[in-house]
C-alpha cells in the first residue's frame, strides 16, 4: 500500500486505521508545536523576513493538497494582468530539490528543466499575461522575478507557511466541506498547522461550494478563528473535455486517472458532468508518470472498452505534450465561479491600493 493511501485512511479514520491514528497523536502534537513556534518566531521578528519593494500577495492554505490554491492564483493573477498591472507569479518547484530559480515558459516541459505540475500549468495558462518563476526556494524565485521583470505585484502560490518572505496580503483558501482539514494535524491528519493560524489571514476564500447551507456552516465554523476578514466563496466549474489537439471531446465512457491531493473530488466532478467512469486509477499527489504507468493506462483503456483516457490539467502538465498526444489523452479543465463578487472586488481593490502606496 502506498504512503498516500495510508495517510488517506489515517486522516479519515477508516476501520482499524483509527487506532494507528491515535498512536500518532504524540507526533502530531510535536508537529503542531513546531509549526506554531516557527510562525511565532517570525511574527515577533526574532527570525527575520525578507522584504521586497513590490506588493507580495500569498495564496495559501492550512491543509495539504486539493483545496484549489492554483485555480485561485490563476484567477487573481489574470484579473490583475487584465487591469494592466505588471504581475509575476511564483511557485515552489517540487519536482527537484535545490534547483535555481527558473522562468517558466508556455512551451512543453518535456526535455527541459525538471519542473513541478503547478509551475508548468501556471506557465501554460498565464504565460501570455504574466511572468512565472519557480524554484525550490520561493524567496529566491521572488528575487529573480523582481530583478528581471520589476513587477508591481507578485502572487505567491502556496505562501502561507513561507514565513521568511514578507507578504502584504495573505489569502487563505479553505475547502467548503472540511475547512479545518480531516483528522487533525500531520501526520495523523491533513492540517499543516493549527486552524488558529487563520487569525492572521487577510482574506478567507472558501472553495468547492455546492449549496448555501454548506457555505453558511463553513463560514460559521471559520468565524470562530477569524471573524474580521472578508469571505470570498467559489464553486468548481468543469469546462468541456479537451483533446490533445485542443479541440473539444464528447462526454462519454472513460478511463480516468489523476495524481492530485483530493482524487475523489476529480471523480465527483466527472460523474456530475455526465461521464461514465469504467475505471479510475489513483496515483500519489505530484506523481511523475513513467513509461510503465503510461502502458498500464493504455492497457486499462483497451480492456475496458472506454472511449478515451481523461485526466486533470495538472496531470497532463506532468506527462508533457508528447505523452498526451501519444496517449490521445483528454483533459477536463477546471475553473472557478465566484459567488461573492463584492468581496473579490474588495481584494483586488486592496491590492491596487498597496501598489499605489509603493510607487
């Protein structure tokens, strides 16, 4: 059994995994204390933060994987670029350790520098409007972006726990179903730190909303940690499935696969969109697909009699354009539908005000 499967069973307290989760509580307590002390040392100035003469906005979370940080990053960066604001986006390169900062282009990742799926996806979607930089150290990526592009705003994807970088605004994205994660703090649950850290968030973005009742319950719960900051809410809207050549595909019988933080969310989206899923293959988050994986998926397609293979934008980015074409793979694009436009406009206005102050 893979580690990601073990952790999923632990955090959801499935069957006898409940007892192992309880045994991990001392380790979770130590992790919680460590994360809290680290945040405190930076907030009190004992450990120094790096500042830049540009507006730094973090799009972060308190839970590992799958809450929708990257779509929020794409939305906010795109809106700023449309307003004529020089914008750069920075993300961590999870595919390789100790790599220097790299500028991400809109081209294929195959044969180029090793980059994580977020970096490739951000480059493809935003590369025409914003500069995108990635590195194993996000602060180093910010430094290169400032030096080369002189942006007015830098959006940092997953920056809420990156304490050594000074941020002007912290936007924290939370899952509407379980805003405080599942099973408590790592390693027994999915939280990166205590939910009390939400008190330092400037905006709270609730993603994956499916009903007013669900949103109301989530807001009530989150308000116990932060009642001052504005709420922004959004739902997930799937686009039309896209073939490898960019044309639209039909909704039909599929073999689906993904390697993301919340694979069940992808499956639910497919089913609600009308796909008939004959087989569903789950890989670990940020999985680097091998040739054996590709052959296994193609074999699964042939055995099932499905119309085609389908996956997420992030998984397609990791596979690269050449593999996507060879597999005749389709992708289901995901975008956000914001249901609280006034709060989003307030966020954009706050960013513009900060830009004016630093000019």
